[in-house]
C-alpha cells in the first residue's frame, strides 16, 4: 500500500509526523509521502523539516518508508514551475500540486502549470481537460484518484480520461486526520468506484509502489 499525499501539523493536518507515520504503518502503508501545504512563505521551513523527519524515521523503521515532499497549494499558476524547482532544490523527493478540485477556488491554469512544470503528482485535478491529460501522459505526471471527501467528486472523470489518453494514475488519501487514512481494501473500493476494473485498480496500486521507489522512498533515508 502506498500513500503519497498526506498532511501533518506542519500545515492543516491533525497529527505530528511521527504519529501520522505510525498510524499509516498499522494500516499496512509501506510508502508514505508527507506533503504539507506550501507556497513561497513556508517552503524553506517545511521541506527541510520533512527531510529531517524522513532521515530519522527511515533509520529506525523497517516496514515503512517516509518520502519527504510538499504540496504546492493555491500558488498563482505562473509561479508553480519555479516553486517546483525550488522545492526539489531544498530536498523534496515528491512534489504534489493542489489541482483544480471542484470544491475549492483554485486558480484556472493550475492544472496546466503543474503538468508543464513537471510536478510528480497533480492532486485531485477536477474537470481536467483532454489536452491537459494528453500532456500529463507525455510528461508522465501522475493524476490522482483521491479518497478525500469533496476532492473525490471528479474521480470518475479523471479515471476515464486517463484510461482513454494513457496518463498515469496514482491513488492517495490526502489525509488530514486519523480517520482519513485507509487500508488497501478500502483503496481498492475507491478505485473501483471511480470506474476502474479490478485489474486496472490493481495496476494503479502497483504503479504507485513503483513511483514511490523511484522517488527515493526505499533505501535512501
């Protein structure tokens, strides 16, 4: 089980990193991305802190790997590419961009800027266009299927276009509270509910694990 989009008290989450990791570990999560909300005001605080947390926990825990990252949130689209580069320079191994969800006033153009800027994951991209999904397929930017209330409303649309146009999908919880974390069986249910077949759902979870390993979630501290 992989979950590459979660939040702690470093932004608007309810749990400190260590407790988040422990709760995820008990549910069978083996790769956990901590991606608190960031913009230019706090990037230099959050990313180095998560790098330190990952270094410490990955040194002592054997069955879960922590991947330090950031979720760029409500950033003006023109600034997204430069902040993606900045986050990586600070040590973020996963960069998520808060996409144009149906339930928040995210600036139009955010989805496209995230894809063009080379984010790792475009979170809850709402009513993303075919042109944007085609570009995501070309650039291998993963589109998120979310289990979070509200953000999950467009899961079926995202899954349908991703299958049609060959864009990669990843499942995440976008967890902010203990009850947001889920196990593998629940993740399968969300993916099936998005219109994916059993085999497609299994493939999404498998590709999520491959993505986590590529981003440095195993053996890199």
